[in-house]
C-alpha cells in the first residue's frame, strides 16, 4: 500500500489515491471489528500516547480502542492535570514525551497549527485529532468511508454541509477531501457562519435550506461551535433551528435516498430533529462512529509501517 507520510496532520497533503488506500484498509478493519475476535498485532511492541488538550468522547475513545485492538501499549494523558497547567510550553511537553520514545502520538489542541508544531519536535508519528479551526483529518476520512459504504462510491455525488462552517475544522477537512474526490459540494448556513472567501474553495453557498438541499445525495449537519464564538452569530437557538435545523420537511428537498450525517456531539432540536437523527432508514450517524475506529486503525497501521521502514533504513 502506498501511503508515504510520516504524520497525518491534515487532508491537504493527501492525494486521492492515498485517501483511497487508507479507506480500503479501513474497510478491512471495519470487517475485523464485527468479528468476535477483534484483535490484530500490527502495532505490537509500539507505544501510543493520546494527548487531548480539549474535551473529547468519540475521538479519544475511538483512538484508544483502535490502538488496543492493534496491539499497541496505549496511554491517555490527562492534560488538564499535566505540567501544561503549571506553565510548561507545548514544545517542552513534546521534548519530555519524545525522551520516553513513543511511536504514535495522537493530539487534539485548541490552537490551529499546534499539532504541526509539535510534530516538528518529536521522532514519532503524529496524528492530528483536531487543531483549533484548522483540520480534523480522521473525521473527514471516517465520513468519506461512511459515504462510500452507503452510496457505493465516493465520486460524483452532490453533498451538502450545513451549519456552522466558519468555526468547523470538520467542515474544512471535508471540503478538501470531498473536493479531491470530485464531488459537488454545497455549503448551507447563515452568512454570519460562513468564512470569508469560502466561494474560492470551489463550492456553492446557500443561506436557504430548501434551496441548498435540492436533490443532494448526502446531508452533513454540523454542531454549533459555541466555544469558538465570541459574538452574536445567531439570534437564538430556536430561530436557528427554525431556519437551519434539519427536519423531515427540509429533508424532502434532498433525494429520496439521501443519507443524513452528523459528526457529534449533537444538539437535538438545534441542528437536527431527534427523531430524524435516530431514523435507521436515513441516518448514518452511528455508522460514522463505527467507521471512526476502523479509519483510525488504518491510519495508525499505515504510519507504523512507514515508521518501521524509516527505523530499519541504514543511517
């Protein structure tokens, strides 16, 4: 398999064939995860450290499960109780960890670019589990795998990404990945939640849900990133749901077989109707969670292969 990367810091650096390589391997791990014996030994003898400077449920849990199923020694660092709280810099933390010789470092950080900076200071493979408003590559990859499994392909689909585009690293990574795979992308949301210059990304922009969802194959809802908002971006949650929350009426504008996605955590009754989120005929939200483990297993497997090749090469 061709995946010539030392780290997985973002989607921007990946070529379409490399994305396909990772998704093909993730498909194999999705099959393994449905068996009674879910374990492999491809990371046996390797150490994985999870450093989450922001709260996380799905991402941290799935990286931990992925590492353990592949045989790694997994350590979760409680960053809220770490030396960072005592004033230690990110660089010093990286150098401290590097001295312990980890093999895989999974990092989530509230500041864009922090994970990339850390990757420059360590000798191990680094996986970006989300950095500020920048990127969330494994979320985009698991979304892509979910779409491919539901639709049978990942090209030439009409995909709507709806909600808080401006503050969402999930949206940014998905726009890049789905664009690379030759899909038609529509962004839907209030003008206050659209980043400046977004049309330059080769997407269509709408502020009306019915118009934007017309005949799309995939509806991807986003969480309101309240923790990244420093002003009045929406009049009220009630008004936001009325105009931009996904419900049965708005979904009628999409194709009859359109799938509904959400990266979680969901604000039911704000971004999406709870009944629709649980509709097994339309919603693939739980499939996204399942594919998250498989994608992260595939990513760590490929990076570990490269790590071993690098270490085996003569100096």
